[in-house]
C-alpha cells in the first residue's frame, strides 16, 4: 500500500511532544458521547503512564468531541483529538490517521465503547519489549459483566472500578468445535517463522480477527505500509492478516486485558425490516468483494503465495466463509428466508439456483478466480474438512 494514498497522509511535523511516549492508543470515534468518558477513564487508571491517546473523530453528529475535550486536562497533554473533515463511514480511516500521527514506539487500538483493565498497557508493552515483538496478539478478551452479556447502554455500566475488575468479567466464548479451538497458553509464545504454519493457524480459526487483539510496533507498520483498507467492515481482518504474514516476531499472548462492551447499535447487527435487510445484504456483499480484492493484491506481492496456490485459496475461502456465514447467512437464513431468494434471483439471474445461492455476492469475477484456485487445492481442502 502506498504512503502517497490520500488516506495515509504524511505524519505532521510537530514538536508538541517533548518526550516520545512508549505507547500510542488510537481510538476511532463516531457518536460516542454516551460511553467515551468511561473508555478514557480506563486509560487514566492505567498503571503505566508513558502513553498518549489519539482520538480521531469521524464527523460525529453528537457532542463526542466536547466530551473528549473535557477530559484533556486530566491527561496532562497526552490526549490529542483529530477531527476529520468528512465522514468515512468506517473505523479504518480514523485508525490510519492515528497511526500516521502517533509518536509512540507501539500502537494500541481501543474502540470508543470498550475498556482496558488497569494493567493492560503495562502488560502489553512489557511483553513487546521483552520479546522484541513486532506484534503482540491477545489470545482472548473479556466480554461479559457479572456473567451476563449486557449492552453498553445498560444502567449497570456506571462504575469504572467494577467495569475494569477482572473478577467481574468473563471470557469471550469461542464459538468453534473443540477440535478447532486454540489450546490455552500458559506463557507467551512466539509463532513459527514459517509462513505456511502461520497460514494454517489462520484458516483454522487459531487467531482472533479483531484488530484490538493486536498490539503493534509502529515502525513495523510504517515500514511494511500496513494500513486499513477502505471497507465498511472486516477491515481489521485484512489488517491482522497482513501483520501475521509480515511480522518477524509474532507473539501470541495469554494476557486478557481488553474488555468488549456490546452496543445495541453495532454495525454488525442486521436491520429488522425487509427494506433494511436488502440494504444490509448489499453492504456486506460489497465488503466481501473489497476484502477479496485487498487479499489478492496483498498476496500477489509475497513470493510465498506465487507457488502456494492451495494456501492462497484457503485464505480467500476463509475470509468468504467467516464473513458470509457470520454476517449474512447466520443472521438471515431463518428470519428473512422469504426475502433471500427473490433477492438472489434479482441479483444473480441464473439457470442454476444452487450456484446463485452459493455465490450470494456481487463478485463473480473473484469467484471465478477462487474456482480456479480450488481445483489446485483438493489436498488442503480435504485436510481442513477432516478437521472440522
């Protein structure tokens, strides 16, 4: 990816930071006024203080910026707000801006409705320094409060001490067959140098897909031009895959320091009526198409994938499967079954209804490419099917 891209501006020439922080925490913000205060408060309570916070506002229509600004004094010059001139509609661009602006040796990604435990940055930076890691990959996250999944809008989400106390939290469930779930780590582990082994781990769900699972060395990102693609969603999967492929030292860590708080208006939730459902389909089909293009473009630059067509196909199939199944089929196969078939018929006029149903996207050209790769991938496909 070129640094000349308009979405990857040059880092500002500024001298307002007298001493470079060890960590830059990047927070994309859009209409986060209801919960950003607690997110910032979880940073104020960090045991490690050598960090800066970069909040990138994506043209919020509420008073998010004012709420963030009201906390600036508490951070003593370590909180910076960047306001984008035009809404991008994705957290990817704000994160790209944050990476460019950051002064820290390491980059941490925190969503505007989530939290860190009090020792999060201390634990992550210590691991990165000890192992000289390009990427520290968190094996798990917290997601529940007092054992009950709750929306960030719930009244119980008020006390920051309770919210960041691991004793009140539970682990995110792995919704995978036991055979596919990663074995729990007892200690940090550097992953193999061989790309083949890393790819096998990726396509069998051994890594987490969300970007907030990765704590990255900034120089590594800049040197390899690893940024987020312009996608409505799933851009973090592409980002994480690039990190996995290009990191010299990729550390898988058992530390659980990130707290996910569900939101009622999450973009991954489907619309409830037929009209909205069709718009939702179209959005995710565009995501799948864009994801394929990004993955293909990236893998074409790596010699390993030139001859390893089976693994190249496995990566594409994995992206298609997890995106399609989780965001489209899983949400609408029952509740909107009457809508799905007319939608497919309109989008994919074909004599073969089964083929149209299987495609379920607007990327026929990409799919033809997959079919070609699939013919050379029978051995790996059988292996993966046998593991499921």
